[in-house]
C-alpha cells in the first residue's frame, strides 16, 4: 500500500511524507489551505504554486513552504510526486504519487463545476484514487451556478425594496471569493463584508481574480443604516453583537448543506442557497469513472455509503478515515 493511516494522517513511507496531516509532521504535502487539510506546526510544507499565499495565511509566515507548478514532477524518496488542479479553491490540487505500488491520486477536495477563481479540475488516470465524499449521497445534486446567483440577486433586490439589509453567510476561503467573482459577471454593485473576509479576498485579488469591490462593514459609524446592502459574513459572526449593528436584515447561508430541507430548518436561516465548492453525487461518480481506477478509497463525509455503492459496481472500494470524518467544515 502506498499509504498507511497514522495518528497524524495519511503517511507515504516510500516518500517519507504525510498528505494533509492533522498533526505536526516533518514533511506535509498539502492539497489546499482549508483548515481540515492544512494545519500549522509541521516542519516543512509542499503545495501547488498557486496556493502558496493562501497556505501561508493558514500556517504562518515563519513556516517553510515550498511549491511546484501544476503538472511538474519531483522525486521524493522512492516516489515521483506532482500536483494537478482540483477546481476546489485557489491553489487547490490533487496529488499524484507514482511508485512501486503504481499510480495513486489523492484528490483532496474538488469540484467539476466552472469557477472563475481557480484552475479547472483535471481528470487523472491512476491505479488507486482517494476521493473526497463530502456530499457522497444521491440527494446532493447542484443546480447551475447561474441560477443560484440569479436567486441571490433577486433576494438582495427584494430586501432592498423592503428596506432591509441582506446578510449572506459563507465560508471565508473559497466561497466568499467565488460569490464575488460570480456577482462581478452580472452586476457592478459594491458589497460590504465582515472584517474577517477582507484578508483572504485581498489574496485572491492579488492573484488576479476579478471580483466585485468590497467595503469593510465595520468602517461605517455606529447608527449608519445598512438597508439595501448585501453583506458577506463568516458563520462565526452569527449571533454576535456585530450583527446588531446591521439593523433590520434578512439572513441566508450559501452552502451545499442547504440542499437538505431539515438542515435549513434546523439552522433557521431566512434563505438557503445551494452552491458548493465540492463535487455533487453525479460529479463524484463521473470523476471516479474518469480515473479508470479499479481501487477507490473514500474519505470525508458519508464515505462508507459511497464505498458500498462503488463495490456494487464492481470496484475494490473502501474508506480512509480522517480527523474530520463525517463532517463538512469548508463548504
């Protein structure tokens, strides 16, 4: 086996490195900079070149961070390693490892839908494919992005006509920037943002991603009306004193999790917009077929149901556990 499961995460003995470890290790190969894949404290990191600036915000400026351009191979120990676009967020990558046990691909998180903020997913042929399964159930099927963006703008317009602010909760890395980039294709209205959003938006902008201009919501004097504004905010801001400054508002959450009606009710948002930076069920199956891999391991989310489905299709399928098994922390 190319990989073994350790207390720190997936370990490749032939290369003496971990992939996306959740504890400090000597050498970490990172698929992307979300917190469930990139943790601070390791001695050295290797990632895809477009992801360096994003990863540094996660692990700190003092960390040793090396990079490879997409598609360029390097020998590490007894294996050859290369990074290939995953289409998840800026700099996200699949990691291809070739050695005595054949060609393995660790997908990290990925999506097949078009995204103006990152390089499109690149299907890779391999012998063994480690796939995410964050939304690995048939219920998860995404609507066209253009439809969701139109729905968000209509909600914003309706709130503006009613004299309310529109607070759209989304993840700080990936989702916020994708929304701003998609909005920029259909409107030139500026958007306000919680202060926690600003730094990562600036990283994307410095990378050349075209997005709507944003203004920090916190710079407005107390008592200023936010009626009619669209405000992007992280989930951590919900229920905080910062929200009270916004006055009368409607809130919404942009996530693939909003596909499940019970989740929408439980979280009690006024609206839920189904847009995800992960593959949906059809895209997971399409990708697995594209790899041609006879052996597949699922990880994250409902991994066992996906593996069971694949076994029913004649594949050698199992699961690899992570510290966040069964959770979705970055959609």
